[in-house]
C-alpha cells in the first residue's frame, strides 16, 4: 500500500513537473544568436515572470531535430534554406515567417597573432582554418560559397577544420587551436580573444538572412507574445548592438 501510494505521488510530481516545463516557450535558435537570445530571454523573464527555453546549434541540426519531432515552438534560423525545408515539410506556415537579420563574414585570428590578412587569397598562408561545417552549417556554407566564387576554395579546403557550428569555429581560434577562422561579424564582436583580420565586403558576401517563424504544431499560448517580443524595437536594438544587420521591415 505504501509503495503504491509513493509511486502515485511520484507520478503526480513528475506530471506536474512536465506541465511546468510545458508552460515555457522553447526557441530553437542559430548558435550565432546565443548571446542576444540569452539577454532577451533574461529581460523577458524580468518583465513578464515567464521563462523562455532555448536550444542553440547549427541551423541545419536544429531543423533536423524539428523534423524529427523535437519540442520546439519557434525557429530562428541563420539561413533561409533551413526554414524553407520546414515550410516544405508543413511544419512552418510560409505566411508566418519573417526575415529579421543579416550579417557579414569576417576572417579572425587569435588576439595575440601577428598575422596580417590583406584579402581572401592570404588564407593560403595558414595551416588550420576553422570553419563551421561547409557542407551543412549556414556560416560554413556561406564561407564556402564566397571562396568558391573567387576560385579559392579548392586551394584551401584541405586545411579547413570543420566545426559543429559557428561558435565552435570561434572557440577554435580563441583557444588558438586554429590559425584563422571564418565566422560572422557578430560572433567576432563577442570574443575578447580574437581579432578581425579581414572583413568581407557586404556586397561580396552571399546573401545572409535570418528568418524566424513559429512552429505550426505548437500549442503554447505564449508563442505569439514571445515572437512579438523577439521582433520588438528593443530586441532589434540588441541585435544591432551585437553586430547583426537588422533587415526587418526594409
């Protein structure tokens, strides 16, 4: 009898914990958005008393998780291709997506490095080049497309160290495990241990677009409120301060 009662109590507590977790809106966001999202999440919690849960990673991996049934309420991608895939799969309504941000690519080196980079051809001087997986992760795909256009990719691809996402590429350079890395300008801005050696002109960068959309199957009543907050003037100011280019409404 006591065992049955204890099991019943435990089941009730677990169910209540599940309900508590279910009340939080979960945002799947590109790794490059980590700092901005955490700051906005903290502000949102302070203002509303409600927590936003985040899952950060390469947009390709996040999209794969959503397609596999992961519990996501909002997707904030670093490229349109991953969002397009969710629209095609019927997981996001095309009319609900919004293009919010853009970015530029930069070549970074460790803060203590004396290396000089006058242009993309100088990548050939380095032995270890950290890039988010150029076959799948948006930052790496953009970098590869840029260098392919200059006929430089084939010459340096053997030196590329592919990472799981753009923040991993940033960390590889910051920790001096790579001589140089290609990341977003917004990533370089948040690390005191790297410096920008070359910035790709925006008109030469493949179009970089960060779309956001609610997941169609989400049952969370607060999704609209969270989405509205992430697109608010205050949020756009945070993105801009962190080095992103705001394109919403333009």
